[in-house]
């Protein structure tokens, strides 16, 4: 079984067909820069372009960088505010002509890591943090997802965590790995205190640089970089497309007990 996975990000929209049994990409991914401003119609056009590029007419799963409840966008930290209240699933179904399922991008990456990556077979509380333009989080307990947990926006010292600890903040302020690493450590320490996770998986582009900043992370929790790195968003979105096939599979059951 296969599905087209599409990861909608702040700078690029990436897609590839995915083998749902193995998590492997069935073709090299296609990447198109995210239209700016990132409003609904231009993004929907890019999603359709990617489907067309792969001559796709099956199920599509999309990871989206915001709160997504039943296909409807509920927040807009790094995208156009015009998205709020838009039924992204209905919009993408219209432009692609395919069945589309939309989920939060960090939830998608988390689903992929729990199924095929660093969280495979892990019970207890597992927290995935994706570090990019935003700070995305996915929280699992015994393999079940708590969707849309949005821990990138917890307030620390009166500041939205994402504004000082994301990769965008590191680039924007030209921070050294040490300076940024200490900020990120403060963020992780706060999450550790609040959730006592058994495992933290770090994903997103910057996780490739884990060796450059791991020395500044003092948390006690077991921690590992994501295994699927940049592909997690695509693979997880494709896995989420499975939820289209059966109303019996809710998003939180994709990893554990989906049958
Ligand atoms: C958004 C999240 C998203 C994360 C990563 C945050 O700003 O609020 O929904 O998962 O960025 O893209």
C-alpha cells in the first residue's frame, strides 16, 4: 500500500510517494519553495503541482505547520493568518482531485519516528521536538498520540519558546551553537520538568547538527536525534493518509493498535 506524503513547511513544500509498509520513499522527493506570503490558494496550487508531478490519483497525506482539527486550520504562527478557519482538507481535495488527509506537521514527523525511526517500539512518554522555522512537538504515551500539543509555544521567562529557541531564532540572531544550545537547553529543561518523558527525539533540519550542540544539553532524559531526519514529515503524512481509508483508524491510533 502506498500514499503520497506532502510536508508543508515554512520555506519548502516537499512530497514523495511512500511505501506504507516500510516507510521508504518510492521516488526521489519533489521540493517546491513555499509561496510567500503563504496564503491558502497559492499553497493549494503547489500541493496540486506535486500531485501532478507524480501523476498521483490515490490518497494524499499532508503535514501542515499549524493546529489541524478535522482538516480545519486552527492557528497561524508561521503562515498567513488567512489560513485560520480554512478547511485545508476540502481545499486540497478540490485542487488535487484526490482524497486528502491533513495533520499537524510535527505530529506527522512523530508518527513516522514512532513507526519506523528512533521511537519504534518505545512505550512510556515519548516527546518529539522538531526544530525549524517553528518549534513543533508531538507527544506519545505508550504509542498513542496526543494530537496538536503545540509545546513550541509554551511561555518561558515571559517569551514564546519558539521566538528564542527555534532554528529560525538561531539564524535570525546569528547565534553560536553554544548560545543557541543553552537557550534550547532551557526549553528542553522546562519540557522535562512538565512532562517527565522517557525519551526525547529531536527532529527537523537542525537535528543533523546534533553533535554541534549536544554538549550544551544538560537534561537527564534519554535523548536522540531523529532517525528519518528530513523525510519524517513526508513519511508521517503518508501514514496519516491511512486514516482516510478507514474511519476506524483515528490519528492517535496510527502508531499503536491501528488495525
Ligand atoms: C506551529 C506548530 C508547528 C510548528 C512546526 C509552530 O509554530 O504552531 O503547529 O507544528 O511550528 O512547524
